[in-house]
């Protein structure tokens, strides 16, 4: 229904289906799953569904913004830091259980949610948009999104709306906010592995690029040993008995497990391993538009540019300057 969806960098998640959703980093996971399902809504019943979603969103649920086609225009729901623009102005709505709902606005060729990029009214000529992620479908990290519409397709959709409007609870049960259908590679089973390999530390030669973890807050961490990442990783067996280095990650939203994931060095390769975390460890290649949730205890070999998602923390795997 649109030519492209430009996602700007920043905290939170952006989901795209028939519509587009921005979820702030302060949203609880259960409610985030409901919001992700809203991206699939379309048709005349979307206003009722979004109103029902608002009624089940207590004030502690955080910030979000949703815009979905309703057959004759667009319906939007937002709260907190969430904002919705129709390409020319910020949309005005009616109060709905602490949120705001608007329906029937036209879009004027663009719909923006979250925190729209500067110059959104002139998107085609904006140099800033060239640096953003073009989301075809799925869920990616982001601070907001600009849905740039094809006027002909928008008119066709108004004449021939797609599908029905499933209930928010039913749709949420079918959508994982960050997991794709693809299965990760399984080079080895990490949590149940034994032998000398379990505690090995790679010594990088002068001709080998140094692997690094680049955190979304700008911090860079050299991978010169096995690592355990989490809220309080220092007591995990891989640290106490295996010699891995603990890396504590600040977690104000309480979405990380104490020992969430491990990064393990095996010869010239580095692997990512989920340690049975409650909310999962996710990975996406540099070109991917969806996240893949790792099976607990099954290691995934890391490639240059891979992005790791632990709770709300995004980490990039990079091969830095030679050691």
C-alpha cells in the first residue's frame, strides 16, 4: 500500500504491515505484542479495534503511536511521546482511555508515527531520509517511521479495502514482535557443551581484525575472551567456573535476565548464545528487516554487521582495526 517506510534511528521498535506502529522503549512486552499486531489491521473496523486497545492500555504501559488504513482513509492511536503526522500537520484526536484516537484523515501522501524526521513534509528531497532504514515489512528498532504513500495505490485501497479487522487479542497471539520464521544456524550446542573447548580463549594475531561489540550508547567492547551479558552476570557458571568475563548492562525497564546471553570465541569465529533468558535473545544481519529469536542453548555464528537485541539494548558485532 506504500512505496516505502523510512525508519529513523532511536530507541523503541517500529512494526510495519498494512499500517505502521511505533512502540516506545517504556512499553511492557505483553502490550508491545498487541501493538505489533495492530500493524496488520485494515478496513472499516480498525477504529473500534484501536479504541479497544486503548481501553486495555493503563498509563504504565508507556508511549506508542499506531496508524492503520480504514478503507476510506486512516485511523490512528497514540499516547505519551507518540505522535502521528499526516504529512502536513500533527493529527488531532479525541481522548480514549488516556490515549488519543483519530480516524478519517487522508494522509496527503505521507503518514509519520513516533518522532517524525525533520523536514518530513518534503521527504523526497530530504537528505536525512537517505540515512534511514527502508522497512518492507516486519519489526526493526527505531525512534519513529515515515510511511511514504503511492497516491494511486492509496486510492485503490480505499475502493478495495483488504481483509477484515481481527480483535487485538487474537492478532497479538499470532504475532511475535521480533521473531521471524527463519531458524537460526546451529553450529554447536553451547549451554550443554563440555571439554576444553568450553573455556578456551582465542589469542588474536596481529593480522586478525579485532572483533568488537558496539553498543547503542556508543560504548565499544573488545571481544578478547568469552563474555556473559545481562543485568547481573557475575554469578553465572560460565563466569564463575568457565573464566568468561561478565558484562553488566543497565536495565531500567527490567527486561533483561541476570545472565541473558553469552558471546563465545571459538578459533577465529565468534558465536552468540542465549542463556535461557525470559524475553529472548534476537539477531538480525546488517541487511535484515526482521529479528530472529535464538533457540536457547543453540549458538549462532556472528558475521560483520550483525545486530544483537537484548531487551531494549541493541549491540552491533564489528571487526575493528587489527590488534
